[in-house]
């Protein structure tokens, strides 16, 4: 049992090295994960589909592959969980929706193909809110089951936070990676728009949908993301360009200490007072490394614009669900009804806003390594029906910039609160390096 506990305490980068060297066998690690899942799943309820024998089969094949002297992939033997909106061949992908119950794809999504090629163990499918929107699923916050884990990538965040798997994949259209990562106390990384292909992933809003990852550390997020990044002909949002060296850059030491622009986004005044106090202390501790920067006034309309794009495209891409709207939850019904009422002129005008808003960030990014702001309005709310407010996330999704959350604070009730770091489009590797530095700095400051 001691070996199992030791393995589960290692981060993904450390596990990858031990698996590649043979110090740990894939079967051993998978058995430890299975034991953890079986012990904790009744309380956390992170999984939509999980078959221990399927995980064991993959692990045995990977061990045999390595023992035969064949080259191993960058994720050899590392277990990865997948949000249940990501197609997996011959494995149920039900999108958290009763109308898709029993749906079994015949083809893997592009990200699943890349994970398999990298030697990852597909551990199972994690719970999503209904159609990756706001109608909550069954998952509970691992820190306190009476509180939400966030949405819509609830199961992915909870599975990593509870030590069931070291890595997981999710998606974000508003705040569905960053917010649950903050609520559950893990690292969540939403890359630049178009960095990771969405082929075979449930499409809600092609202008906003972004595949992201969950991990324990920014370096672990870089390890997983580097496998997933890159052009795919099935997703026109991706571009044919070299994959950045995310892991090496994330693990490298900055030449100088990073400088942060402290931003109070729209909604700041309504955030939890504990969050205000925590950021005041953080800014004081960073000293000359941080300066406060106001956002252009136009950002006050970002939430409304993002919602308009989201709902209009949701009505279009969820049309087949809308034909049986009474079978959907009230939050999903409301969004589809609003989407159907949006005028074409208003939707088309909204599509101009992402680049306009992004241009307003130029002056801030010229002066800092990353924007520093809250990942959520406070700790996870009590209850399971409300998955939390995405007001601090949606503006970064709308502008297509990379964002990462790092666990930083603990609320009075013991629940975690994260810090969100944001960088310019395409600066994903640099952002992960800054986040890695920031996490190390937090650990040193806490000693």
C-alpha cells in the first residue's frame, strides 16, 4: 500500500520519467489509480464511464511494448482522464445529456489519437455538465462534497484534485477549465484559441470553444499540452505551425523575475471580500514585481458580447437537441431559447469584438510577463446546482488569450482559491514558465 501512496503523490513529470526508465511499471501505477478511484468515487462521483479492466489492458500492452525495447512516447504509461464531450472510439461519449445516452462513437477525437500515440493510458470519461453548459452533473468538490466542483469540466478537475489521475483534459467556452481548477485546487490551463484541435469534441461555440488541461503543476500541464498542440485538418481554427517547446520552456528559469499586471476585471466589486484581502496581500508580497493596470472601458461589455456569441452559436450547433428541448435541463433550455432570439445583425456585430478587445490589451502586455487576476469570484459555492460565476474567465476566452490558474489561497471554510495568469496570444510557453515560477515562489513564501 505504501508504494501505491508514493506513486499517487508524484506529479506527472516525475511519473513520466520513472515509467520511461522502468522504475515504475504502467500496471503498478494503474492499479494504484484504480484503488484510489474505487475508494473515493462514491463520494466524489467524478466519472461518467470507468472500466478498470480497460485501463489494465492498456497498461499491460504498454509494459510489454517497453520490455520489448521499443521506443516509448512522451506520456508512456501516464493515466489521463477525458471529459465526456470528447469522442472515444467504442467507448461511450454521452455529453452529460440524456438525449445522448448510449451514444458510442466509432472514431477517436484528434486529441485522443494524439494521447494514444504518446503512450498515455486513457483512464476513462469524466462527468460534464449537460452539453458542457451550466446544468450541473453529479460530481462533488473533493475538498467538501457539499460544495460544487465548478463546471462544465467538473469531473476532470475533481479527478485530478482527488489524486485519481495525474492529468485530465477538459474544454472551456466561458470558464469551464479555469473556474473548476480554482474551486478544486489544481492547475488548469486554457491555451490560446486554436492551439489544440477540437475535431471530435462536442461543438457548442466554434468562436469560443477551447480544449484545456488539468494537472497538479504548470509543468505537468505543459507536458500534456505539448502532446495535444498542433494543426489538424479537421479544425480550421488550428494553423500549420511548429509546436512550441512547452515543457522545456515551462521548466526553465526566467532570466529575470517576472513582472505582473494586477487587473481587477469587471465583477471585482461583487467578489468575495476574502478574495479582495488575499490579492491585497499577494500584491504587497510581490512588491515591485507587480503594478495595477486598469482594463479599457470596453471590457465592461465583454460578458454580454461573449454570451451573445455563445448563445447564438449554441442555438445553431445544438439544433438537434432543441427539437426535444423539454428533455433538457432548465439552464440549457433557457440558453437555447435566448440563442434562438438573437438577431443575425447582433451576432455578426459581436464577432468583431474579440479582436477589438484584444487590441486594448497591447499596452498592458508590453509592460508585463503576465496579467494577474482572480480565477473565480471566491471559493466554490455551497450546493451542487450552481457551478459558479465565470465573470473572471469569459473575457479571456472571448479574446482568445492563454490563461492558467495556480492554487494560491485558502478560504476561511478551507476551500481553495486560485490565481489566474493571462498572457498574449501565442505566448503559451512563456505563460507556463511564468506560472511555474509563480507556483515555486508561492511555496517558498509559505515556508
